[in-house]
């Protein structure tokens, strides 16, 4: 097929500097589409195999609402927590649902330790492999010491483990609802376990409330007995002391006794005020002495009436603000970091509130010190008056004081006893309310369809993974692409003319020799002699002159005529870098096409190491190039003539291994032979050995007018050819162009860029008449 013989104008710098070549990517995608599709199909098949081998799993779910309002008639509870406390409470309940204690209760309630369908469910091959590896690892890691537990305990423990692996509990959004689900191979088993879990959770709530109330009742009972005994003992002491000192209640008391009684009452109040003032003063003084930070964190401000009460309320307000700011600062720091601007601002506000609270505490401390001094003075005054009156009746006064002290103690113990008695009665009543703080809002049912494996998702994922794997394999193939595929590859890698593609034909030269035929005596150069018929594979261009194969060889002729137009008797060598790239077939068909067109053409088999052209002839010659070069015969007498095209062929008869072939084809004898051939022939086509294995072609380079480099399409590495031509500058300088042989014309279009000639091969087909060459013609010899 004809392609441009001369280099085109190079691409602009903008086009060549593009980082991503979309045309190249699209061309690679077209080339690898079949491979990607194959991998996608394999992935789809593997997905189907997975679905067939994996047993279905069924999931049954229930929803539980945590509701404190259920116990509002039975208990006097504070407002339910909100914010982080609520989150922590719900998270704790989720962990309770996942606990082994609750799982054990479900196992025992449903008798799962004896359920073989539960203990040994059907498993997928992957799960079975994981279980085997886990059991082997457990066998090596487990200790052999100690007494084994009972078989029943082992079954229960195994059932608990399986149950915990299949249960799933999570909070629904920001609500107080917990979604509980269980997955099992049997839909009825999944539904029964999910319902059993909900019942076990509610029962656990009831049991926990009952146990807590029971423990509180027992402790209150023991405490009540102690308080009752102490209260009765204190009341008995009061009565005994009153009787012993004659302090019975009577209406006709003395005035001094009434005054002493009044003064004692006032003194007691004064003492209480003094003690209260001293306590407040010491409390605030200790708070102030602890420093601003500890003062703010540890201060407990009592609520009082009057100015002090207003001051305390102000401090409490500031402390409430401080706590709120601290909570916000901790929340922001935990979420966004301590260097967040809002966190820094909140810490500054904390410092400001700390200073304000500390200053207010200092002022209150000074105020309480003054109150303490006033109360102390009043107490001292009353004590002095009581002392005066006590001097008058010391025995009666001291007895009354002691009596009142005993009465106060008795009253305090009685008050404490009454409080504990009320709390005990309340706890005893709460035990009779079997109400849990949770309820089921969605009952678990038996699932009707499998939850896994999801067929659509598995097949889709398998297909996608297969396509990705195919894309990766295609990308790897494209990355490993280092061969000549298009004319642009030739021009870019070698900076040589691209002469065209030679399509892949059905036959190749046989390495074995064909059947021997009797040879004729050599004739003189201008005389008629025996004629030979070449094998059909060497006559493709002759037998199919309208084919793309022949058109490419015409393009080679045109290039040689243009470049070597001044040469008489053009000597053109056909070379390749590697053996078996088709240079012999190309050279023979090129020479046959020239001869068929009327040009006097001589075809020389100069590959003395592996004379494939001579082995492909229809008869076995008994003399050839080697005999002519060593002077045993004239070269004209060794030539054979094709009957149809009049192509003259000088074969190579190699009867033994030659080690000096390069000296033979580059010596004076070869130069003289070519000089004589130039006078008798228009074209001298020389089939040379490949460049890689031997140096024969390098040695022959000074004798040739030009070279045609043959490379196998999709098989000859670009780097190897470039290295060979860089090493052989003389051959590179005389190379007329490159021909890509054995081209797969069906695949060629996929390697061409958009708008390149390879994309329009189907339009060229109407100009060609292609025939498939599959076998060689029978050998025959005919007389001249």
C-alpha cells in the first residue's frame, strides 16, 4: 500500500508540547477495547460465581426508643439530659445492646447453643477460608495448659461469639432511637433473634432498676434502725436530765428564770449568728486565699436574703456564665483545636470572669468579717448578761442550758430519722413499678428477601472491577509497546522516509530445501539458458499487480528513482535488523516487479550465512555467487532466469560454513561483479544479511547506491533499529526508506491518529485487488 515517501512538515510546537494527547488516548482505547471487554466479562463471570457460591443472608431489624417519660408517674426524676450527656447516654445503651451479658441472655432464652443451624450455618468459600485460617491461628496461639471447660459452656461461648458477630446496633440520627438488627442465613432465625434481643434489653432495664432500688432499700433499712435507736436514746437523756434536776415545766416560774431563759435564747441565737458569720467568713477567706483559679472552680456561694444575697446571686450568675463559657471553649477546642479564634476568645472571657468573681469574693469576705465582728460583740454582751444572772442562780441556769442542749440534739436526730423514713418508703414503693425506660417502636419481623449478597451491586462492582483490570492490562500493553506500527513511528524514531506497508500474506519461506531438480549449464550473460519459476510467495507482486502489496513496492521504486536518478545500474540492498523479518520476500518481489515492468533486473542472494532466497528457488543450483567471487566460474554462468518476468537471479550455493563472508561480498571481486552488472542491468537488487547478527551489510555498504530497510510490523523494536542505524552511519546515510512488512491491515487502523492515513484504509480498498497467498506453487523447470 502506498504511503508518503517524503517527510511531512513537522507539527507545531503547541501540538507537540501538549501534556495529554487525546488522539493517542482514543486510539489506545480503541485498540484495547476488546481486552477491556474480555476482562469485564471475566469480572462479570466471577461475580456470578460469587453469587452462586455465597449463601444468602437475611437481616431482621427492630427499633427501640429510650423514653424517660414512661416512669414519670412512678418516680420523681429531673429533666432528661440534653446535648453531650444525651449522646453519651445513648452510646452507653448501644454498648449495652452489644455486650456479652445481653448476648448470653439471648442465647439462653432461645437455646441457641443447641441450634445446629445457628452454630454451623452455610458459608461462602471466602468465609470458610477465613474461618480455617482463624482456627489454625487460634490452635497455635492457644495455651495447652489448664483444665478445659465443660462442653456446654464451650457451646454457649461459641454461640455468644457468633451472636455478637451478627448483631448490629446504632443510633438513628440525633434521636433517642436505637436501630437493632441481626443477620443470619435463615430468615426465621434472624427474626426470632432480633425479637429476643429487644425483649432481653427491656428485661435487662427492669432488672437493673429493680436491683438498684433493692440495694437502696436494704441500705436505708439498716440506716433507719441506727437512727431510730439514737433518736430514742437522745429523748430518754432529755427526760432523765429534766427529772434529775427538777426542771419540770411549770407556769409559776421566777422572773430571773424567765429572764435567764430569754437571755439564753438570745445568746443561743447570737452564738448561732456568730458561728454562721464565722463560718461564712472562714469559707470565703479560704476561697480567696486559694487564688483566683481555685476560687472560681471550688467556691460554693450560699443564697441569702438582703444585700449579701444579691451579691451572692451576682457571683452565682458570673459563675454560671464562667461554666457556660468553659463548656463552650472545651467543645470548640475538641472539635476545631485550641488555636481556633473562638476558643482563644472564650479563654480570654474566662480570665475576665475569673477576675470579676475573685474581686467580688474579696469584697464579700471583708463584709462577712465585719458581720462576724458585730455578731461576736453581741454574743459577748449577751454572755456577760447571762453570767450576771447565772451568778444569782448558777445551778438552775447551768442545768437549763444543758437541758436545752440535750433537747436540740434529740430534735435533730428525730428530724434526720423522719427524712430517712420518708426516703425508705419512697424506695419501697418504686420497687412495685415494673416500668422500663425504653420501649419497642418497631417490632422485628421475618425478612422476605435476602439482604446480602446484593445481586445488582455485586454484578455491577464485578463488571466495574473487571473493566478497571482490563484497562490496567491494556495500559500495561500500551506502555510496553515499543515496536513500529505506523509511518509516524518510523519518522519520529528514525527520521527516515516511510515507504509503505506490506500486508501480511499467508505463507513464508520454508527453512528446509525444496525438492531438488536437475540444473542446466550456465549461459553467457546475453544468451538464453534454462529458466526457473520462483515460488508463489516470491511472486506476490507479479501475480497481484493491483494489490496494495505491489503498490508499496512501486513506491519503493519511485523513491529509488527519485533519490538515485543519476546512477546507472542502481545497486539497491535490502536489509533488516533481525532475521526472519521478511527482507528476502520483499527483495524478491521488488526485483520481480521491476522485471515485470520491463526493467533489466538482477537479483543477488548475498546472504551467504543463510541464503533463504536460494533455498526458495524451484531448483537447486550447483554454483552461485561464492564460486563467482572466488574465480571458479564467471558470474554470468551461475545466473538463473525467470521464464515469465525475465528476472535474472544470482543464487548463493553454500556447501559449508563460511566465516569470511564479509570479505567476500565487500572485496574487489564483488566490486568488479557489480561494475559489470551495472552495464547490463538497470537495477541490481541485493538481498543482504541482517544488521544485528553479522557485519556483512556494513562491509557491503560502500558498494551500494542505496538501502531499503525492512522491519516487521509490531515485532521489530524501535530502539533496536535506531541503535543499529546510529552504529552504521554509512548505511543510515544511504537508506532510501523503511518498509513495514507483515502488516495486519485490520489492526492498522486502530494505531492511527484521527485524521491519519491509517484511518482511511477502507476507502483505499476499491483501488486494490487483494488475493490471499497460502501455499507455494509446485516446482517445475522448463526449457528456454
